[in-house]
């Protein structure tokens, strides 16, 4: 039989801060230092999503598209 965990609660502090339970963070892959996008989704509901980082997503995506030295030759044309 599968065990179902009870929902965890947290309290909003006087500075409007919360502490997210560790098991919820682990389940989502969110960790210390991650940037989150916060949006309201109706009364009593807040959605947290990791911020999209296009640089990280596409870094290295064009590897192998240019012959060795070809980009250097193109850059020399700019001068």
C-alpha cells in the first residue's frame, strides 16, 4: 500500500516571508539560491515557478555548427 503524505503548512511572517518545507523543495528540484517567479492564482493561491534562464538553456547549443577558426575569421571582418 502506498503512503500518502499529509500536506505541510507554513506561516507568513510579519515580513511576508515563508519557509518552504524541505520535502516540497526536494520534490520540485528547487534549491537554495534558485530564483522563483511568483504569481497569484486566485484567492488564497500563490504559484512559485523557477525563473527561466535562456542563457543556461541554450549555452552550447550551437557547438559543432562552425568549422574550427571560422568564427575567428568572421570576427576579424568586423574590424
